[in-house]
């Protein structure tokens, strides 16, 4: 009887050991699953956070595209109403010798705000010219550039643009186009506007900009004119090439100013 009891006791002990082993295994499995669940929750939170960030970036990109579309629509309406060619007139102040000479022919600037310029002789209107804009002697470089600023976006949008000043020597064409280091002209201000817009569009477009100058002069190096007896008869051309790539659809453009 004692041997049978001892055997039964050993079986019970073995059973307890097996139960304890199973319990410990289940406990380890539970702890592992708890760690995996915690890691999955952390991963899920990171994915949600990334999704919110991506959603915000998509919203920003959509907003930028909508603003660009509205800008293009307004520009197309503006171009359609004014045409592809604009003619501006800038009138400089009288020179001292012109003031002392008591010039009889004058310009009436009263209607200049409507783009009209009237030539007066002996106090009477002789001829009226019509322009897209007229800048009087009091207009500064910023005023002149304001009406040409939209050309900068036209270059980036895929249009070829040409801006030039035409008149006899001595009428401040170079000052209007190039200006001085302290008071920049149309050329420099347009380039500044181009690079400013490139920075604003850097999430949607990639641009490559290159520039060059070309000077030309005819056989007569110096020739007298009514406005300047030391006319050089030289011309300077600034050319800016812009290559653009739409980062959303891969569309590429090549434009020139």
C-alpha cells in the first residue's frame, strides 16, 4: 500500500509541475502578445500621424493648385481683354534747357490716367495718343514695374515674353530698363519677381534658370540726335531662359524672356 501511495503522490507532483509549466508558458505568451499589441498600437499611431501629415500636405498642394488655377484664369481674362501686346508711355521731366527755351509744345497729363496722352500747342490740343498706360514725370521705377510684374508669372507659366524700350537716345530708356544700383529698373525687378515666384512654387514645380547678355552696335559709333549729341547707337539685349517641370504630372516647359 505504501508503494501505491508513493506512486500516486509522484503522479500528482508531476501533474502539478506540468500545470505550472503550462501556466508559465501561457504567461510568457501573454506577455509577448502584450508587447506585440503595444508595438502594433505604436505603429498604428505613427501611421495615423503620418496620414494626417500627408493629408495636410495634400490639402496644401490642392490649395496651391487652386490658387494657381485662379491666377491663370484671371491672367487669361486680362490678356484676352488687353491683347498680347501692351504699349506703355513714360514721360520724363523737362530738361533745364527746355524750360528756359519756353517750349510751346507741351503734354497734357490730365487724361493720362485713362491711358491717353494729348499734345498741346499754344494751349490747344493738337493730337491725342492712346496707350495701355501712361507714366508721368512723377512716376518712379516701382510704378513702372507694377504694370509689367505679371510678365514674370507668364514666363513661369509657359509663355514667351519680350519687354523692350524704344525711343531716341537720351530719353532714359536705359534707366527705365536697368536703373541704378539703388533704384533698379524693369529688368532687375522682373528677375527678382521670377525668383520670388519660383520660391513660392517650389513644392509644385522645379525650374532651371539661365541668363545671357548680347550687345550690338552699328558702324557709326557716335551719331548726333536732337535728344543727345553723344548717341552711341548701341543696343543691349538681356535674355533669360527658363525650363520648368511640373512635379505632379511631369509636364515640362521651355520659356524665354
